[in-house]
C-alpha cells in the first residue's frame, strides 16, 4: 500500500489517518480519472490510490520488495 496509514484514537474508537499528499495533474487527466472512479463506484482519490497500489505491486513483482527505512 502506498499511503501512509496510521492508527489514531478518536474518542473511544481507533481510526485510520492517511498522510495528506498534494498531486498536480492536468485537468484532462483528472477528468479521465474521475470517469474511471465513477465507473468503479469510488472517489477520484481512491481511484488514484488504487492505481498507485497496482503500479507498486507490479514493480515489486518484477524487482522485489521495496524496503522502507525504519520509522522513527
């Protein structure tokens, strides 16, 4: 998974927190992503997250796992 997900406590419930990340794309590309997202019944953000997950999975399939440095 690409997104940085952390568990945070919200009242009595643990919730996921995803690190915000800005991405600049052309209006045409964003419109296409929005159409794909609508066809898959998810938000444009989730469609982009899904595409990135697929890209990383394909890369790791070919090149092996990407090692991340330990978090402080």
